[in-house]
C-alpha cells in the first residue's frame, strides 16, 4: 500500500482493530491519525500503537489522503457535515457504517466524493473477521487496493458487485457472530441445567464451536451435510439432537432471522 496519510474518524473497536493490523504489518504509525471525543480512547490508541490522535475531525481529515468513517450511523450526517467545507476531491473515503447508502454520503458532504462502503464484523478485532466491500465504477484500482489492504488486516474480504448485496453480507457475516454467540449461550445454559459446572460447560461448547468452524474451513471439498452426517451415527445421540432441531424447524427460523436482518438493513437505508 502506498504511504498515504490515514485518518480514522472515531476510535471504537473497529478502528482499534484496523490500526493494530496496519501498524503491526509495518505501516508507519506517524501516518495514522485517529479522532474521537473520548480522550481515554485516544490515549489508549497512542500508547499502544504510537499513532497521532486528536479531538479535531476537520483538521485531521484535511491533512489525510484516506478518511475512514468509523462512527455510528445516527451520528454520521453530523460528522460529515462538519467537513463540507473541505476539498475532498482527491481523498478516498471509506465507511464501515451499516445502512447508509453511498449516495447519501455525497449529500452529507455536499460534494462529489470517492467512497468505498465496507461491512466488517467483530471477529475483525482478532484478525479472523470477514468484511464485505463495495465500490462503484468511479473508484480507481489504486483506491480499491488501499481499502482492501486496510481491511485485510482484520481477516478476509469479499467484494460485491451491487451495493444492495452488502445487506446480504450483513446477514451472513456482519450480524452472524451474534447468532453463533446465542447458540453457544443456549448450549452452555442447557449444560448448566444438566448439572455441569459453568466454566466446564463453556470450555466444552466454545472449543466445539471452534473445532467445527475449522473443519468447515479445512474441508472445502466436503459439503456441510457430509460433515454433519460424518458426526451423526444412525440411531445415536447426535441423530437424536439433530432430529430435535429439524422438528423445531431450525432451518426455517434461521431463514426468517436472516431475511429480517436484510429487511432491517433496507429500512435503515431509508432512515439516514
């Protein structure tokens, strides 16, 4: 990646994750700047990674080549309007906010901009995340490469051809860690009800989840059904558990949940 000056507007978990990744990969820390109202968050970033920090969004953005918008959707318009007077024509703007369409950012900034939308998930904080990326035809290959390099510090990336496909990314990756957390939580609660020590129940469930995911990753030639059937002996304990899930229409519930997730993303696009 070219030695661009990068400014992060917002200093939450995603900013920390990306900053950690790029600095550890050798990117010069003095070229990275983060802004936030919370001095405590800024002090922690500076202490941990040696980057520049401040409370001044506009000044930091003016000096940057790349601006990463890492604030909540409900705050986005206010933050962008602070920078309307800046000349953004030669800057790349990257957003990690859900629900706000690319066209709305041009309205917020009141000028044409070069924008890439991204949708990371929380495992990005550990370097095992998944990020969806969208850029329209006006974005150069160089700018796409800069964005991809940034986001790859947190895990894998996937470019989508249509902006609306980011809503499917939200359902499949952005929101889905919470689905797995809920399932693991339910397993642990059931184990405790059976008399298992809470710590032991968590240790068993979390390691099983990690192992199952790794088996999926390392057996790309096998279908999920095959992996599942390999664990499921006819008439055995696993078969009984799987039958219970099927009788409860787990697949239908998952399908409904994911469609509701997409519907909410589409609703949010109309709100902002």
